C-alpha cells in the first residue's frame, strides 16, 4: 500500500494529536494538517474537573506538548476554525471560515459535545465543563460558601462535586439515579461513593429528575426537580452526559448512529477513519459496536488508526478502561461491569476502602474495579484480557 500523500486530522485534542505523533513515529513523512475548533494548542481534558478547576494546576500545565515539540511534528495546525462539512468522496473538509482542506486520508477526532438543559443558555451562572475555557469560567465562580448544584451523578458530575467541596462550597449533587456513578460501577461501589461524598459534606439529592432551572434578573437561582422541590443555587453545573460531535457530518453520507460508525479497523468509508469519543467501532472481541469515552481509548485508538492509515491490517479490540479521583478515593476500572454481574472481592478489604473487585458473567470475567489499589488492579486486568481472547464454546 502506498502511504497517503496528505493526511487531514479533524480534531486537535488528545486523539487528534496522538494520531499525528503516531504517524510520525511510524515513519510517515508526508503532509499532515490538523483542524481544531478551539484556539488553544492541544491540551488534556481529565485535569479540567480536578487539578485545573481546583487551582492546583495553572491552565498551561494541561497543555499536552510544548510549542517546540508541536513544531517538530511538521504538521499544519489550523486552530480556532471549526469543521462544518465533509465530502468523503473528495476527502475534503470545509471550515467555518470558508477554508477547504483536501487530503488522501481523513481522520475524524471531533469528540463529543455536552448535553444541556432547556433554558440554560439564557441564564448566567450555569455551566458545562467540556473545554479549558469552560473550566476557567467555572473556576472563577467557585467561591467558598457559594451554593453549587451539580446536575448529573456520573463520573464528571461526581468529580466536579468533590473538587468544589474541597474548595469550601456548599455542594448538592442531583440526578435520577440512586447513587453517584451507579450506571458506571453498579450499586455496591456507588453506595460507597455516596458514603464518601456525604462524609465530606456533599448533599446528595438523588433519585429525582430535573424539571428545569429557575432564575432572577438573568441569573440562576435554583434547580427545579421533578418532585416539585427547588434546590437553591448560586452556581449550577450541568453534567448530564455528552453526544458525539457529528452534526457537521449530517450530509456526508457516513453512517451516524451514536457516533461515526466504523468497522473493526475504525474505517468509516474509503480513506475516512474515526478515533476517540466520536468513533463507534466494531469490537471483534465483544462482537458488537462500541463507543468509548475515556482518555486511554483516545490515545490507544489513535495509535491503532495511524497504523491502519499507513497500511497495517489489525483490528482495534481494546480492554475498556477508565479511572476517576474523588476526594481520597482513586478508582480504576478495566473491562465491562454489567449491572447483573456477579461481584467478588479478590484483594483487600471493602470496609477499609482498599480493595479489588472481580465482575463475572456466564462463567467469564468481564471486568475488574480497584479502589485505592492501582497495582493490584492492573495485575487482575490480565483476567479480563484472557477472557476477552478466549473463544466462547458452543454445545
């Protein structure tokens, strides 16, 4: 296979940058252009809800690479100019400013956009947390004693609640599920997270949907629940998940269904690939389409796709992985944690909040979760790998 003469990467975050670096590392010497909708050089997103939001890091510390390293990649970074249309046949992307960039191969790395509540755009004091500018704007509002309501009990909402509480705010976490991260980690660990947050003074108002926001003089004053209760607020963060950033691809002819649908090589069409949060790829190990929203996948998938673009023929079949830090708890999850899985403690002590759990279903290990035991959790990850690559026997 002849390497593409020019490669275009749409998206300048971790997955887009890793695609460029992997191409160069694999010996690609052709032209590379990168389109980014933000004016910032590529930066890391996980620290936004923790170190950047708390002030422990200056914003520039989240930048992934120095100007010198970026320059050494010999790529044309077109920043602050959002992609608005793709012609897959011509492999051409048009940007908001009217630029048209053509390439022999296009890698889509546009990530996700946060979901919002009806009416929030017209109220001051209501935030989402997706990008660096969001984090800095929210940080300016986090004054000790202020009343913060976080809408959304998932990973991001729980992290924001923990960070804000350490800054001395009065924090309420609300959402329709019964405990923080119940959807991601199941009832047992979610219950422990609920205890942890309450011990640190976070008020949990869970198990109720949000009906809307209330305000006065253009400023938010509260969050209205479906029960009729209103949670008073000086600041509100909406963390109710995100949707793949595929609106700009609506007329492209690509298959769009909870992301850009791809084959097991992350190929969406001839010469068109997708990586990171926006990619919904066929996982040969699980035998189904998957879309993974986490930092590890962003870089691992980008490295794999760089190889495919240059002629390698390997399926991308990772063990899913994510982590979260909340107060003194550090959780790592490898694999999948089905709601109906059998859960077994294989290391440590749950009461001491240092443990590893094994999740199993139909006789096979599906995932492991560690709470403040990162080394031991990594060792048990191999059980997930072994199960994933063991053919299922049929009677």
